[in-house]
C-alpha cells in the first residue's frame, strides 16, 4: 500500500482507509534535509520493516510517523486517520502511536530516571514520562503482567539504570505496550540484545501484531520477525524499495523452533609472552550495585600485548567489568584493582588519558552542543565539549581521525543531528586521540550497519597497531582476528577464558 499515485478519495465501506498517509514529504534537521519527497501509506493489517544504513533517515522517518517531527514548510503533507476525520496535526497521533528507540533510552540515562522496572512500565499505563503517583495494586499487577509477557519478571524490582543496555531496551518496550497503542514503532529493537533475547523479542513482536500494528527499523533485511509483511528500504533519505518482505528475510527456525544462536568468533589465542608485564591486576573483586552483586570474585590480569573480547548474555556483568577497569566503581572489601602499568593512576585525569572508555552511557550523557570536530577534540582533555584551542599537532590528529572514520563530511554537524551509529563512530574517534594505553569498548558495534561495522573493526586494528590494548564487551559476531584473548561471563562470574 505504498504506491504514490493511490487515490485519496473517500473509501468504499468495505475498504479501510490508511492510518497514516505521507505525500511528497521532506524533513529537515539542523538545516540539513534528511528525508526527500517521501510518499507512503500504512494500511490495515500491515506490519513494516524499515531497512537502511546509518544516516539513511530511518529514525527520522519513524519520528515523522510518530508525530515527533513535522514535514518541512511546503515540503509535502502528512495525514492521520484513526477512525474519524483525516487530520494533518499530530495531536491524536501522539496518543495512538508509541515510539521506542535509542533517544528514549538515552533520556532515562541522561536525566537519571532510576525507577525500578515495574514503575517504568506503570508510567506507560499512566501515559506519563515518569511515575507521577503512587501506583495502585491493579496497576502493579498489569505492569508485572507485561514484564512477564516479555520474560522480564525477574527484573521487576531492579533499578532501571542498573540494568544492562539490552535489558533496558526490553523494559521500555514493555512500557510502550502499556500505552495500548494503535501503532507500536520500534527503532532498532535488537540493538544490544544477546541471541536469546533477540529470539524472545522477535517472538514477542509476533505475538503483539495480532492486536497492534508494528513498525520496526533494522540495518539489514535478515532474521526479521515472521509477522512483518511489508518492507521499506531507505537510502540517503529516499525510498528506494517498497513491497512484501521476502520469505528469506524472516527469522529462521531450527527443528526445535528456535533461532540458531549467533556465534562470536573464538579469540585467536596466542601464547603469552612470559616476559610481558602486567598492566592491570584484579584480585577477588566483587562489585555491588544497588544491593545486588554484579561481579563475583573476579581474578584477572591484563598483560602487555593482550586484546580481550568479553562475551556473555545481557546482565552478565560485562559493562560492570569495564567500569571497574575505568575506575568508575570499586571492588568490595577484600578485593583489589591495581593499575600497575599505568603512570600516576591516583590522578583521575592521568588515568583517563591512559584508559579511554566508550559506551552507550557515554553517548547518552554527551549532551553538550558540539559539532563532530569539537566532540573528537574534547578527547584530548577527556571533557564533554571542547574546552580550549587545539595545538597544530592536535588539529592534525583530528583531521586524520575524521578521514579514517569517514566523518569529514559531518565535521561541522551537531552530534545530536547524527544517526546513532554515526555518533558512535565519533565517540570512538574521540577516545583514541591520544592513543590510550587501554581502550575499553562497551558494545562498540551497536547501532552500526554492516558497512560501518567493517569500517570500525578495520580502524580498531589501526588503534592496536599504534600501541593501544583493547578490552571489548560485545554481542555482535565480528571478525575476531585482532582479539587474542576471550573471556565469557555468566551471572557476574568468569565462566571461561582463553589466555
């Protein structure tokens, strides 16, 4: 139902009118036209997969549908029909359409909204940003029922900001369902989820399409929920393909009905140089977060020349381990972390120059109005925003990184006008301006399309060649050739290592 020449005449009694109609719509953000001449309709019984690379305009398209963005002046028309008259404003749409994506998740992090998971879902029942009243018993029962539906009941009493990125995303989807929307829009719903959680979320999407129209965005048409029946492909802000979802693009099943688990390549383990010096030593370290032990009795040493891939399911403790290495959290009594290969580790600024950290939390919290060049430059002082004029040699480094990470065309663009994946590349470039001794990467491939995933992987190889050591937590199956060690964490404990 996307032919641009479809008649908008009054439908016959047997033909349901489209819920959303776009005609020749342009959308501009920060002075840049992001969507060009978009015509599209959402018909009854349609569930859409929106496909496109980083910066293609997927998120802008979804925000346009949800009523969060307007067409550019004179740039086409958007109309809604939820059973009454056709409307061009978004007042009713804001109550009928729920959008869950990176922007909502980042707002919880940025504003410190640390309610427990049940209260987050209850805010959806009340259609408010945050809980505004003491919930009654029926509300709590309904919220826990939604968490149970998404297999998240074990998180019901956990503070939102102590959850893993993937756990947070699934709680916010439960909150979105609490709105009882006519249209549920999920922007990159699989980002940050381990294979088991991806299977569970795809199954949940298949369940809710019986009562709610669903629109989801992805980087590639692969492993889509089986209920999605229409596909829209966007490139550089233009619709280039629209039609049925190919059968080959849908979620495969094994004989048992389960999606095969994606495999993280085994680390290319090499014998340890017996003369290699330790850089960081962790002994008997347990870390408690909100009365919950997130890491349990960790014993581990990072030696010179080692590059570690940290794997494990959502909530296993991977991000907490990186925060421990970055000095953000400390072990409980009886445990220790010693930065024996770091110069002057007691000085926090010295530590930050030698141990860099990139994570979804950093991305959510980077709210200073910086353009791409200024954001990368802020890495020299580990600041949020550029605080001084750069020296000539520092400017040359920024120029090189803009080229290496294919960001030169965006150097004057505000980082908040970038796609999620583009901003992630900026922050990785920011982290390596001073060639840190250790680079900690928490889900660095989250939000990247296949082409830019390869780009970042290639550039991290160059980071290693310049002398930095990588410790990376990830769910994404990547070429693991640059990693020579692997650790797997389950329930806060190291379950296996290659070293």
